[in-house]
């Protein structure tokens, strides 16, 4: 039986193979076997690393080659060691690490996620940098709880194209729209302690947002909140809404169509708290707009109605 020696494989095959090997195994299994493999390992420039503890040897060796980093440890790992970083996912964060999330230390950063971190006192400082164009290369954010800026202003960040946030104030959506003029996708998840009033906010006229998700599972927002938000994003083409509708759904559907004239996709999970009878209206609702043809109305054991799309 013939056995193939891995060293007989062409460089292209080895490079493809190395993409599927954890960099720890790459280091301990292949480094210093010969000069050719050393050169191939050093040529890899799109490495990923998931850290649950401080692995100083691996970090020091590969730090300049790592572009995707997942950090899930309270150990104070120096983020300045990763100058080529393009994607950073944080499950834990220390004060020192927060100070290191700066464009001068990671100038190529394109994606940042802090969504798994509970509310922390340092988030306002990070948000101020993210929404004030201190990261000119960043495109996407998936953030934990974000509050309205302390000084009630952010500078514009034209590079931002996709944002997911958790928040407790609908006014924050207005601040994000004002600070992200080229935003294409926005998802806002509202929390149980949401303040259901609009505070003084920046002026926005016809934002270019194309895709909007709003989730209010705790029923803190009203139709007036949704109505005001829709007025600011008339260019939206795809929308998903999850909230408690206290007016007849047919009226809401008509309002939505009037606000969003470019709508191409509508999805929802909307609880109905009105006293309207949807049985007679469902066919009419489906005829209001082609996007409404897949709307259904379900009733639970308590006869509570929910409009959903399938």
C-alpha cells in the first residue's frame, strides 16, 4: 500500500489544508519540520483564533497574521498585539482592553461584536468612538446595550453599513441613523426596561437605510413609535417587525405601505391588542401590497391573536 508523504503535496494544496487546521495544531504539528513548511505557515495571512485563556506563545508567534479574533476570557490579553485584525468578537472585556480598541492599534478593523457582554459602564466610551468616525474602516457592529450619548451627539461615521444593537430607548435609533448616513442594515432589540418616550434627538430627513429589523418582545413601544421611525426611513426595502399593535392591523398595514413606497419584503411577528375582527380583514390586508400575501393570523389558547409571515 502506497503512503503519501504530506511534503510531496504542492504548496497550493498545503495552503488549502492549513486553512482547516487550528493554528495551535499548526504551530505544534508543523512548525520547524523544514524550511518549506515554515515559509508556507508564515505566508498565511487570514488566520483565526478563539482565545479562552492567555496563550502567549501562540499569540506572539501568529499575532501579525491573525485577522479574526474571538476573546472569551477575563485575562488581560493585550489587543495591541494584533495589528492586522479585521474582526473582533468579545465575550468578556477589561478596562485595559477597552482602551486598546482604537484605530491606531487595529486600523483594519471591519467588524466588532460585544453583543454577548451584559451592560457595562465603559460602553459609552466605546460607542463614542464607534459612532464618531474613529474607525474609518469599520463596516459592521453587533453591540450589547447602547445608551444615548452623554453629550447627546455623535459625529458621523460614513463607513458603517450594518448595525445590530440592544437598547432601552427608541431615541437611540434616531442618533444611530444621524451618525451613520450610509447605513444599509439596522436591527434594534428593545429591552424590558425600555423608556417608551422620544427625547430630543438629531434631525433626520429621508435616511437611505434599506433593511430594518425592530424587535420589541416586551411590548414597550406603541404604534406612534413605529410610525415616527418609519417616517425617517422611507427608502427601506426589507423590514421585520415584532411588537404589540394596539390599533387595527389593517390600519397599520395601510400606514406601512404609505410610509415605505419601495418595500419589497415584509416579515413580522406582531401581537394584536386591538378589538378588530381580523377574519374579515385578512384577505383585504393581503391585497394592500404584494408583500402582505404571506401574512397569516394565529390564535393561541387564550384567543390572543398574532400576525405572522410564513
